[in-house]
């Protein structure tokens, strides 16, 4: 029987979350090139919403 409960979400500090997003972005660029980079892909691979990634300064 599979577990139907939703996955427990973790709340990271802004510094850790920013580091995770930046690392995922660097990994995507290294793998696929900057021309193929998208906010949707960053969000999906970093496990955050695409709007959260847009707010990085």
C-alpha cells in the first residue's frame, strides 16, 4: 500500500534557500547552457516556486 500523505515541507532560512537556488541554477547552466535556462526549471529542480526564484537579488 502506498503512502498517500503529502510530503512534509521544510522551511529553510533565506540564506540557505538562496544558496540552494543558486547552486541549482549553476548546475542547470553547466548541464544545459544559459540559453536553455528557465525560472520554471530552476523552481522545479530547487524545489521552490518560480516566483521565489525571481525575488533573488
